[in-house]
């Protein structure tokens, strides 16, 4: 679940901006947004859900603390609503956890060390209805911007090393985050502690021609066992993520991107005899987009398409999703405004021989302040 939460904003950033890495800022940069994502199922009785809606207000800030140290903060408010086939509703709302990162540049443009703090500001205890909403929002087939309200907090360390030689750029990063015990459900004697998490990622960029760039990245994630009341509960499967993207010039002053990737999650094992193990899963991502300046204006049109395919070893919870939409970027020296709209459709296999189609709509509005360098 935590890996998916990281994956969705990364893919969105690549699709809109043509690259995953951004330079350090000369000053403070911040912003926020409003998003409404909604899905409606063609066969509510089969899916067990008539509609699912998520309203999100994310905020983020990044700024310097001296010459070599910077701070980043990111969090959100989210409200999820699930409508059942009989018309009844369940809702879950509140803040998500807040991540604070302090980074120190050891060697300019080469080596960065970071301390990570995940503040437990999110909703932790869930009633049965709220847990039902949280489970539906976290489904891997639906790319909601928020996949959980809280992981209980944690602390960690990270490092990144970058190097370039001619037309080739390389980078390696690693992070280790220690989880914190918290009450997951609105019930007594249910103290949950997520496993500690190790993440490693390597990225290589190749210049192609005079204006193109091919980027490849490989990421590995491994977590220790989750625990409840001090006893081992679940051993998550390791995750491997491979992604490639190609950015290129598109017309006069425009740019484009094509990308594809595969996220493989090995089977997980519940350490209780009464629980069924989690099957292995593959998530295929592909898509592309362009950024085209509209002549005579300060606007950039950003149409894009994307494909998402989920396959699971037991066949349940899998399916496909196709999306198409556009954003309109208005940029001034210190302010950027970005409204967007995206339509989605797909089909999911709920259980053996039972499936349901669905349609979705994603409306967004982003505003950013500051001047990236």
C-alpha cells in the first residue's frame, strides 16, 4: 500500500513535466491543490459498490535552511465516500500523515543525505464503515491520490548519489524507515506496527540526439514483518519496480514524453493459520503526453493518455483502466496554476467469473508558488 502511494504522484509528475528529477530551488517553493476523483460501477451488486469518491486537498512546501540544508513538508486532507448497492453510504475523512524531510548537500549536485520524519497526523482508528472505505480506496486498480490516511508515523534516513559523464547521467538512492506502533482499528487490544522498510533505487539517463532523453530506473523495496500486539502478523512480499521514459521535443517550444513500467510484488504471507496469504501481483503502466504552448498566450496545453493493468496470481481484484485527459498550465515567474480533467474507464474482476465495468472522472486544480532554479 505504501509503495502504491508513492508511485501514483511520481507517474503524474513525469506525465506532466517530462522528468522525475527536479533541480534544487533558489528560494522557498510551495503549493496546494483540490482534487475530486469518482468512480461508478456498472454492476454494483457484483462489485459490492455503486460508487466511490475521493476529495483531496494536498499541500507541500520546500525551502532552504541555510546554504546546504533544506526542508520539505507534505501532507493532505482527504474525504472518501463509498455508496453501497442498497444506497447506504460510508465515509472516512481527516488529515493524512505529514512527511517532513531535512536534506543536507554534502557534495553539490552529487551527494545528499536526508532525515525523514513521518508525523502521525492522520486518522488512525477506523470504525467498520471507515475501514470499508479505506480498503476500497487502496485497491491497486484505481489510482487514487491517497491510498491510506495513516501508517502510524515513523523515522528514517536516506542518501542519494548522482554523477554524469558526457551524455550519461546516473544516480543511486537508498532509504530506511522505521515504523511506529499505533491503534489501527476502533477496538481495544489491537496495536499495529508496520514493518521497517528498505528502499533502493537506481536511475540512468541517456541523451538521445539533440533534444531527447531516455531514462530508466529500477527500484527495490523490502519490508520486515508487520506486528499486532507484539506478535508477527504479516510478511510482505518484496517489490521490484522497473520504469523507462523517453522525453523529446514536440513542435516549437513544446515537449513530449512516453513511458512504461512494471511493478512486481511477490506473494505475502499471513502468519496466522486462519488468514489466507496475499497472492503475487503485477502492475503494468504505460502512457504518454505532450506540453504545447498556445501561441499568443501564457498557456501550455498538456493532453495525455495512460493505461493501467493489474494481474494477480489468484485472479481476483485484477483488471484494466484507461485514462485520457488534459491540463492547462498558466505560468508566471513565481506562480503556476494548473487545472485538469481526466476521464477513465475500465473493468475489474471481483472474484472468479464475476466482473464489473466502471467509469471515472478526475477533476483537479493545482497552484504553485516560488521560482524553481
